[in-house]
C-alpha cells in the first residue's frame, strides 16, 4: 500500500490537506472519502485496511477548518464551500486516475456534504455510500438551539452552541478514548453559522433527494444518537434512484465502521462496491 499526502488550494485560497492510500496495481475504482464534522481524514483506518487490499484507491481530504487544513476550527461561512472544495478535490483525483470509476463515500456531515454534492455533480460518479447520514438534527438538539443557531448565524456567527457527545461515537471504549485524545479532533462547541448552514443543507438535501438517481448505499446504526436513523430513512425513501439500499445495524452507534462489528459493515460496503463497478 502506497500512502501519499499533500495540500491543494480551495476557492478562497486556503490550504486544504489531503491523503491517499493506493493499491500496488492500477485501482479498480477510486473512493473519495468525505469525513464528518469535527474529525478528519485520518480516522478511516478500518475502511482503508479493508478496501485498499481489494484494489480500491482511497483519497480523503480534511474540510476547511478541520484536521490539518487551514481555517477557523469547524467554522464555515457557507455550506457550499464544502461542496466546491470537494468538487476541486474529486476533479484533481480523477485527473490523476483517468478512466477509473469513482464511488463517493461520506460519513455523518460528510454524508450531508455528499448528498448535496450529488445534487450538483452526480455525473461522472458510479455511485455513493452514505454512512451515519446527518440528514436530520440529532434528537437532543432542541428547538431553542435551532432558533439560536439561525439568529446568531446572522448576529454573531462565531458564537458557540452545543458540542458533540463523544461517548455516542462508538460502543468501543477504545475508539471513544482515541477520539477524545486525538489532537486533530475538535471537541469544542459548534459555531452558530456552521450549525445554521448544516440545517439549511439538510433542508436542501431532503428537497432535492428525488433528483438523485445514481446507485446509493446507506449504512446506519439503529443506536445512533448523533445522526437520527429517522432522518436517514426519510432521505432514503425520497431518493429518486431505483438502485438504492439501506442497511440498518441493530444497536450500532454512529461510526458503524468503527464499531466492534465493523467487519460485517465493511464487507457489506465492499460487496456493494463490487456490484456497482
């Protein structure tokens, strides 16, 4: 396995970090990995270790304000900044791997980014996998918090709202501890502007779901307290694709690829990818 890393510029001139894991031979497909809120591209070791030996090339970026990329921590002025940066990244990846099928993988907020990406840039993709899709706000986000996010987004966009409860990331205590101790993981609260932009992106994804017609696999844990299963189910039902699959794993938490049962989840993902090359 060959590991590469580097930086590219987003539309605003910020330095965006990326890394890639490549098989020894020409890849059978390219899988751009779109990570979730507050984390970074280096937390997908299980996916890398499973897919690269099967012949897939994985490319992952750190979103603006995340991981090793520049920008105020987890702050985004417009959710569309994530989309345009991902488009730049995917184009760069495709230029380096001409003629190779591309299947997008997004997790959590990365699934939301991916869903919005599909509304604008689905052509050229062979399919998409959405893990722990953050299509609806978590149950513990109160109406007051939603109101404050929208209000403060205009008045005080960098004001902090509530944060992520790390214990709900995975049922594996080692995964949770590694998440908490990771210096590249943001453990503070969500900026008001970012929260409001996420809400708007969720509304856009749901409104446009019927126009998404490429193959989609969704994987979700029934015990997910950070991204409600109900939101993923509603998005799945609204998808316009005739080739769509939703796999729900009993009792699994948010990061299904980092759960004790990850082997089963990863096999389901690779089986689906193989069937859609």
